[in-house]
């Protein structure tokens, strides 16, 4: 799961000498929230919708419309941008990128090539798309959460039960966060099971593992154990 496979490309950029009004128009036209700022072919900053809102006159301004438009046309992007922007290389993993965004408390970053050229932009919205893809929620179906012993074959055992009942597995995710020593939480999303067999399958799963919850997205039901 590399950034280059999920970034928005080509990057919509803006020159540092462009006006604030031009930046507003670009964000609105392309329905984006950030613009890499360029000095010729060199990345020098980044401007976001938040920067533009902070720099815009208040709604309570006494300026006439023509004065407001003039003001927006005279303020340069270089005067409101964040200089020395944080970037990620296009071969970064999605996890590494998420860590960069979280640790720096930012919503997105320009993506650069090996020579430093801007080749795209990736934002927290793109990371949400990755999460949706990884979890397989697009297939709806049923998600089971288990607390399993952290030993070889424990996931295979519950996966085998699901397959025995005709279920097809869309995704398997695991986590060691906030679990007792010697265990891990495992989240399996499955589909294509005959709902008539569901109760029997749950019984078989409970005999083999500690079931934490079940969410049936097709029928919009959930059971928390």
C-alpha cells in the first residue's frame, strides 16, 4: 500500500506570486483543500483552505464588495502560505504517511519524486479510502471481532470454521493494542453465508474463541458480547 497508488495526481499547484483570490478559485474549482506553492519548479510552501479562511476578512467587515475583491487580489499566496512544507516520498507506505500526518497534526502533504519534484498530494481523506479498502466494508457482509491467543494457527482455526459454513473472507486485520498479554484482537469480515446457518456458525466460533462482537452490515444488526 504505497502512497503513489493512492495520491491525487497530477498535483494542482499554485505559484507563490499568485493572488489569494486565485488560490480560493483553484480550491473551489477542483474541490480540494490544499495547494503546494511553487517558485518556478521548486516547492516553497503549502496553502490550505484553513490558511485562506484565516486570512480572509471577517463576515462582519465593513468593506464594500469591490474593496473586498481588491483586497483578495492584492494579497499574495507567499504571504499566507506555510513555508518549508512537510513532504513524503511517493514510495512511502500508507502507514508511514498516516504517522507523519498524525505526529505533525496536519491534514495532508505534497508527494515528491526522488529529485524532489511534486508528483501528487495525499490527504487524510485518501487515508480513509485506504481504510475502507483494507477492511472490505464495501462488500458489506458480516464482521466478527475475536480475542484470540497469540499463537500459531489461532486465526486459521476461526477462518476454517467460517469457510466450513460457506463464508468467504474479505479481510483479516489484527491488533495488539489494549489486549491482555498473550492475546491479540482479530477482525474478520466475511460474506456469502446463508443467514440460516449464521446461528450455528456463531456457536462454533464461540466454542473455539472469545467472540467480542458481530456486525451484520447487510441486515444492519449488531451483537456485542
